[in-house]
C-alpha cells in the first residue's frame, strides 16, 4: 500500500531491523528501545493485516502469467486492469476512494502463485484478490485462499473443480472465498459438444497440454457428447508437454489416425507454434473441422500464426455479442485506447474491478467476509452480458462458440457467425448425464 | 501406422540432438567438463540467428553461421575466463558443474532481458520451404536439409579429428593430458579451441532448428537433458556414438506418440536405463570413435 496504517507499520519494522543490527552491542538502553519499537511495530502490522483500513486508496492484488509461453494472457489482463482502473478513478473511484492494483507474475507455477498471493495479502495488505490464467495454478491456489480468508475472483483459469465444493469430487477444491467471473471449462466444452452436434463428423480426436486442463477438456467433451446423444467416436488423443517446441510427431500421430474433427485446448504460445506446424503438415487440408477451445484469447492480438478462417473457436467474451450499449461502448473505447479488440482476458480482469467496486460500495467497506457475502449470489452486468453467481460461486455466463472469420474493418479474426449457448446449472447437469464429473456451477 | 514422414521427422529431431550432443560429448571427452550450459548455447544460437535475420540481413544461412560463431565466441570466453581456473582444483568436477550451471542461469536471464520471455518462430529458407508428400504423409522439405547437414557435420568432424594435425593433438590430449603437455602441446589453448568448437556446434544446432520449432528461453532447458541421454547412450566422448544415440532418441520421440498418448517424453529415459544396465560405457566410446 502507498499510504494507510499498513504502510506505516512496514516502514517502522524495516527501519527497526536495520538499526538493530548496527547498534546491537553498543548499548543496552538502545537495545531495549529498539525492542520496544519492534514490539509496537508487530502490533501495528497485526492490527492492519487483512484490510487496508477505511481511508486512502482501495488496493487490490492480481496474479497473472506475465512471463513465459503464456505471458500474452497476463499482458492482456494488465490492459483490462489499467482500462478499468482509469475509468473508475476518473469517475469518483470506489466510494470516493481511488483504486490501485498490484499485479504479480505467477510464472504459470502454482508454487509461485501461492507465494505471490500470500505476499499480496500479508505484506501489501490488499483488500481483495483476482486473476489466474491456468487451471493447474487455480487448483493449487484455491485451498490457500480459504486459509487466507480473502475473496478471490478468478477471471480466466477454467477448471470446474475450483467452483465445485470440496467433497463433490475427489479433485474438488471449491470454497466460499473463491469466485469466477469468466466461464469454466465445463461451460466452454458444453458449447463444443453443441457445435459437435451440428457437424458432419463422427470420429473425434484431441491434442491438448499434458496437465489437468488438457485431460479435463477431453473428459468433459466425451461426457457431454454422451449426455447429449452426439454420435461420436473418440479415436485418438495426444497430450504433449507444455512449451513443447516441436509438435510435429504429435501432429503426425493425429493425422495418421485421420479423424473427422479435432478438439484442441492448446493455448498461449504453444497454440501459435502448433498452428504453424499443423499448417506445414497439411492438417487443415486433411482434417475437416478443428475446434480451438482457448483460441480467441491468443488469436486477436496474434502476430504469429492465427487460426485459419472457417475453423471453430470459443471465447469467454465476444466483443460484438451481446449487442448492448455496455458491450459496444466498452469495445469502442478499448479499441480507441489500445488499437485492438478486447480479448476475453482483458474483459475478465476489467470486470473484476467493477465487481469489487459494486461489492465494496454495497458493503460500505472492505471487510473480507462482507465482500464474500456481497459476491455470493450477486447479480451483475458487464460487457459480457447479464449473469449471476451460482451457489458454487460460478458466474452463469454463456458458452460462446463461432466460426473464425477475418474482419477487415477491425483487422482481426472474429467469430462470425457466433452462437451463445446458455450454460447454467440445470443445463450443464442434464448434459453431463450419468458422468461423475461435476458441473462446477 | 508408421509412415515415411514419421521417419523423416524422427531423423530431423535426431539431427538437432546430434549437433548439441556431439559438442557436449567432445568437450567432456577432451576437457572432462560436463557442460550444463550447453543447452543455453543451443538456445543462444537460435536467438542470435533470429536477431540477425530480423535486424541485419534477411539470409538464413548467413544468420546461422553468425549465430554459431557468436555462440563459439561466448563459449570460448566462458572457458577462458571461468572454467580454465577450475581444472587443477581437487574435486574440480563439482566446481565445474556448479559454474556451468551458473552460466545456464546467466544465459537464460540475459536472453530474457534482451528478447523477453515470449516465443519466436521463423520460416525455413524459401528454397526449401515446401511440403513433401510421401506415402500419404507430409513433411517440410527443410527437414531433409537438417538431416543432410547433420550427416555433413558428422563426416567433417570425423575427418577433422582423425586426419588433421589439430585432431591428433585433440586425441592425444584426451588420452593423456600430462604427457601431451610434456611433449609441448599448449593444452590450455587446445582446451579453449575444443570448447569453442563444441559451442559452435551447439549454436549451429540452435540456428538450424529455429525454423522447426518455437524459440523461447525454455529451449535450452528442454534439450539439455535429452542431449545428456544421447551422450550416455552413445558413449561419452564418442562422435559416432553421439550420432547413433541422437538418431535413436529422435526416432523414439517421433514414433513414441504413435503408441502412447501421453508420457512419450519418458521413453528416452527408459532407453538410457537399459543401456546403462547392459552396456554402462555406452554403445561406442572414445574420441575418434
């Protein structure tokens, strides 16, 4: 924090430590004085932990991937944060107080994310948390959030198990402090199965990253196809490690199986690399349909290999749908500011700030348990449309899938035509049929 | 079903591994240094090539040569300034490991500082950038070039070591350093020369692989472990062993996904365990083999 009680406490502590080391043998009186300073400092720090008081700026902490193969997502989130922050602060802030956001790099690692988030809470005394790009990271972080007793609004990481209450499934880690404003993998892949329903394709394959997200995507897709009665056979699957530089052996294996269609949740720079190498191998000539479940997060600002036109992709937010005043003005203003259409990671982070604004203003302060109460069941509206937080703290946002089309006006790939599939609790539970996978909503 | 493309892809993966593993093996065979920074050299070769193409001259071959030589200079500088001081220490193996690992971090962070942590890719040279369809499967023609260059390096290196005066000094020094020194061989200079050559080969591997993969700071970390496996399988210090080991591992990397959907990354480790159990010295052995 820049100002406020917490900051004062930290500075006293630091100064005390430095002085103590230099004078420790010179004077008992000074040592006792410093002990007293240390003790009072400890009280000061303890007194301000878990909140930033009720004056000065509101400080939120965010954790995204800012380096490595998926740093693009963090950069997009930072744009959304900056955009929301400047808009909120120019319009009176949150209850008259400016909002500040400290953004930390998770390096796509659960351990690093936990360290950063703990530091944000315990050293920077943030008033609330949001972010996360990776399912694996979210799965590791969620139990820690419960211990820290601080609300966390996930804006991208998609594993359904963080919004599935502990005990519902062996992997479930959902708890009262963890919320998600973007759509989950369970919602996203429900849309993929709905697309599959319409396609003339029976043999399906997947190529996804070798961790929870890759496997969950394939498990949910098969469960939904079964539940929805989609005539599909699952003939090949490949799970290369994250940051695999050369996908050709995996591409070759899928091409040998010769499926009609492939669902791929590859993401970040891995997706860009894959697309370039798949094109060279004749993938898009041989395979009738490729469905990219995370494609549009990377694709809009991509200067590498974009998704070829005519393939299918999903997004957690579409800049053109819904065709509402809120969405249209957000898109126009964002484009004017940054020269690109807003990606879903920018919109998810943008909306997290507005969710905190609404919760803090409604609660009349930043008490963590009051904010959790505010978020629970909250109805909200943003560029993504109207939604509500479900009983498991998952936003009831739609699953959005469409055909990738290059748009000359925006100089970018867009989804056109695009479909929004309502993906609320009842719809997902029914579509999962007899599967033991949780709907996470 | 295994197609011709799978074999070509496997051999091209093997070619990349050979270029890094042969330098690693050469340095270990002559200097006795297990150079952890070799993966970093490979990555640096790819980055310098990309940088030359984007900023200086849009010619892949010139850029690749510049990339390889630049890495050679970096390698020689590291040997001259740091590793040379460790040869005469008691238990110098551990010190060498720690120092070369330190350079892994230095190279990694320097690359991140200059080029960021994102990934880059380039197309193969225009003349070879087309698809070849054989037996119903497709691969990029540049892969054949990569294989041909690896074979050329194998032959060239073998001739260099076995037929030249410098090569005889290298073989002699690798057999008995003290005796070579007594006979008047300038051992420190020879060591720097061998380290330069090994580094050039790693840099060349990175440069030639740049069109076939994404170049990111993680590139070196990914490849160094596999290169060690190649060297263990082929036999430390053996040039032909590095070639056979690299091609074996390349084929495993290419064909593995045909049989198992995940975890094919573990197959080379399994192969290494088998070789270590049955033939601990590796399939081949010694400089000049």
